[in-house]
C-alpha cells in the first residue's frame, strides 16, 4: 500500500473556527503537513466552543487532528513578516478572514505570489473576494439563507429552521479542499503555477441547490418549504409510527410498486396514473396519507423489517446516541477514537472518503496551543537566538 497521497505538501492555515480549518483538516487527513497559525492567548476561538474538557472543546479534537499549532501575533509587523517567511516555504495557504484583512497585514495574494509563485491560496469568505457584499461579515447561517437553503427548511407557514449544524461552513470547506486539489494537479502535473481559490459560503451552498433555479428560470416556480416531504418526488417522507417516526423513500417506480404491495394498497400499486413519478407527485398527499395510515399502526422496528423484506429504502431517524451504537458505523470504521492532550478519550468522525490504495490517517491528536511553535520555526530556519528574541517581544508564544 502506498503512503498518504498528500505527504510532502505543506499547508499554512491562518483560518479560524470552521470553514478554512475544515478544508485544512481534510488535507491533513490525507497526509498534508498542516501548520496552524493561532493568536497567542486563547488561540482559535473553536477551542472554547460548545462542550469543554479541562478548558478545551472536544470539537477541537475532530477539527484539528494531525495539525501543528504555531502561535504568532499577526497584529505585529514582525508576526506578519514571519508568516510571509513561512508562506515562502509552503505549498498552500488557507485563510477565511473577511476580505481585506490579509491585505491589511501585508499578506495579499500579490505579495505572497511574488515571493512564492508556486503557492496556492485558498480564500474562504461569506460572499467571495469581489462583488458588492464582499467586505460584509458572513457566517454560515447567513450564507445558507442567501443560498435559499434556510427558506426551504421547516414546515409550511412556520419560521425557517436551521439544520443544527454549520452546513455552510463545512460545505464551503469541502469546496475549498477540492479547489486546492485541482490547483495542486494543475501546478504539479501540468507545469502550472500557484493560483487563488475563491470559495464563498453562499456559493458553496448554492451549488447544492439542485433544481431550484432551473425550475424558477423555466417556469417561475418558487419551491416552498415542505417539512419532511420532498416536493415533486413521491412518495418520500417521514411517517408516524407508534413509537416515533420512520423515513421511507419509495420514489422509484419499481420500489413504489413493492412498497404499495407490502402495505396492502394494491389499488394504488396498480393505478396506471401512479406508475411514474410525475403522476405520483401530483397525488403525493394521497400517497403519504395511505403510507402514514399503515405505519401509524406499527412500531419503527416492524416497519423497518417490512421495508427490508420488500427491498424499499427506509431508515430510523438517528440521534447521536444511535450513531454511536450502530454496528454499521463500527463495521465500516466510520468512528475513530483519539486521546486529547488532557488525556480524555474522544470519539470523532473517521476519515472520508475511503481510498483503497492511499487511505487517510489520523497521525496525531489535536495540538495544545503553540505546541509546535519551536519545532516548526526551527525547521523553517529560525535559529535559537531569533526565536528567543521573537518570544521575548511577544511575537510568538
């Protein structure tokens, strides 16, 4: 089996919180050396988000695995100069500050590219680096709203809801990581130079919007929120059982016939108007009512067993306790275990996707703040005296 596919690629991560660091985490999973620049003091704010153990978020253990932490004060000119030196030796620089911030620090693309023409720069922001909204602050929630996702989430006539996860950030991070891989291929396989990847949160979510815009463009149709249903594709919904809800997706033509046969609705199975999705979509409420009447008399386990017998896609609606206990997750190795710097055993999502020849690997736990400052700067050519001077003046920590 070959080594990790990104071994030898050096990534300088200047981002904070989710989007940029998620892109860097993805690259680290497949072998890239990720040097995370953090401000002295508290470091990346994610260290203090949600549930903490001995002062550090357990989320940090998933987001920052296999990274190295270097503390540099970017508010000081010496800190900015130090990052420019590190960028000269890097393959990739990732940042997710508000546009203009890097330029204020003397770390513009033009300056970095002039010093290192092979450098690839991933810039993640709310609205992109150009356009009338470019300099406005943008978080995932706002990007999801602007891309139309929030409008669709929820029950008809009620306030929109969020998914409960920062989808805009992670989706943008994945787009950013894809952009980095494309740019590396262009540079290394086709003899190109470095380039900028401009990944906007709202555009990353918008890219996943399926038929939303084509339907509006062609027909003036505005898709409305529909709760658990999937408008225009039927039957597919969450259906009530005696002990909760179950998801059933019977929207394939042959699958639909098996589903209706299983619940004893041969009249709906054999109705020629319902043989294909366009006809079923027009009568989705009728189909949902028929399926719901059957599931309401069953337990979730009984429904799932029946759907397996009929070869109909169906599933339990998992909370995280269900995920942790599920044998399929364990059989696939989808859950990894790490020990934090404080000694806590933490389970985190494993590495995805699965590559047969060059699989990813969690090479190290998430770092303590500034844990690798001396190691990385020494490798970069800073001798003991210079590091001591920078530390004395508070430029590094």
